[in-house]
C-alpha cells in the first residue's frame, strides 16, 4: 500500500506523542513492505532530510502559531497529497477533520486518529473549545474510520455521536539505563528523587505534584522536567515554591537524558487528565517506573493495576507519596508489573500490525463493517 501520514510535525519524532506514533508505525510499515510518506514541517530535523529509515519525507509550509500551526500545515499537506495518489491517508488530530471534506468527496480513503478530548485543555479559549467540539462531530462524517487510542475515547464517540471507532492503542518501548552517570549533570542520585516529565500545562497538574510534595517529609527530591511552547503563567506560578527539594529542569531534549531520569527515579508522578492513552504514561511504564497516576478513566485503563492511583487533590497525592516511601517492596513489584503491562498490551509491533490491518480494510472497502472486525 501507498500510505501518507499527515497532521504531525514530522518524522523523526522530535516533539510529542503524535510524532512518536507517526515514526513508529511509519518505520514499521516500511519494514513490512509498504510505501510510506510522512509529511513534515520545515525544520523538524536538521537539513530537512528526504528519507528516514526507508520512510519518505515531504515538507509543506505552515503559519507558525499556537492556533494556526497544525491547521495550516495539514491544509498544505493535503493539497500536495492529492498529487501523490496515496491508497490511504492517515490523519492525526481531530482538529484537522474539517479539512478532510474535500478529500473525502474526491474519493480518497481516510483514517483519522482523533486523540483525546482537546477541548478540555485549559489553555484554549472559548472559541477554540467550540471549534474542537465541532471538529469531533465533523470527524464522524468525513473519516472512513476513526481510530480511538483508548476504550474510554471509544465509548465517548459511541455515546455522544453514535459512531463506532476502531480501537488501536498508542505504543510503548521497554528500555533500561545506559549511562547512569548522566544523573551527575543534574546533581541527582539513583532512587533519591520523584519525577514528573510532561508538558507543563494546567491539565497535567504539576501544581498538584508540587503542593503534595511540599507536605511530605523525605530527604528525596522532586524533579520536574518539561515546559510549554508558549509564555505560561502556570509555569511561573508553580516555580514560586520555596521548597529547596524541588528541582525544575525545563524541557529535557538531550538524547538519553530523559531515559536516565526515568530509570533512576524512585517513583514517577503522572498528573495528565486529558486525552486517551497518554504517551508520557506509557514511557514511564516502559522504563520500569512505579507510577503514581491521577485517577481518571484513561490512566486507570492503561495501568490496569500496574501502578498507584490518586484522586485529584493535594492530600490524596501526598498520602500516596508517603505510601510508596514506606513500602519499597511494593514499589519493586509495581515496576515489574508496569513493564509486563507494556509487553502484553502496548508493544509498537502490535500497534503497527493493527494499523496495517485497518488500512487494508479501508482500501478494500471492508471499513463499512463493524470496526471490531478491523
């Protein structure tokens, strides 16, 4: 099959979850013999290479802003893709759905990964929230098949729009420490810190993590890695903490560094509330972390008991932090359970196979059957 991946910043993955998903399935599909093109933004990789591990890379312009970046890039990619005669277009992000009306009318085959419930993010104003809700509805009209990356998102589309979707989870990798000496660059010791690593946006609740940790008596540190791609008053607020044990690293992009932070933390705090299967959570599990996760449907589904859940308040998280500090033997058990959970349900080779099967059904016209047959 000739497949296009559209709606991310590009391959190789240098930004977030969608980019990692695009890279993993693109490379995997190439290895299975398919002709795969990933559409990229200029500057995604140094020199704008034309190929990556057998994946063809094509570049289109975009208007660089928080609101128009994704929309304008996808628009230009779809214009270019029309000339390439792809068998199927794999589109990421429900926000792109209104752009798919014309390709659908032209008979192009479309799979759309809608991601999570973007309208719940606090960074968006009222107009953006309205737009995202509208785009969700449009996605049910223009895609030949919607991909939901969690059962909770699948249930949402079934209940709200009476639209069945194909469940294909996000994937994860199982990895261990390679260069533990990297910790010295941050003044850290193995097992002597809690870690939270995600974009510092309100719905990821690093503020809860800070306030909870301030209440816990321990000599361990709290390390927070991440930032935001916009001027964030939220980040300024949480950095006002007076607790000397709390260390803010900012975005950590140096290759291998985030791996070592994960592999050597005592426990990982996951506060993400919005979305489906969250990449940061799977990454933490794949590194063998004992995860303290906010108790929402999406996270509980992924962990399936291979972690510790906390309700959304400072005291609840502080209590779970104390519990893991007092029960190191349970921490060791949760680490093993997390890795096994990735091995059984979230390996990228399984995710790639699921996408290949779906694409074949769309191309052959079998997408009209129930999505559980994909």
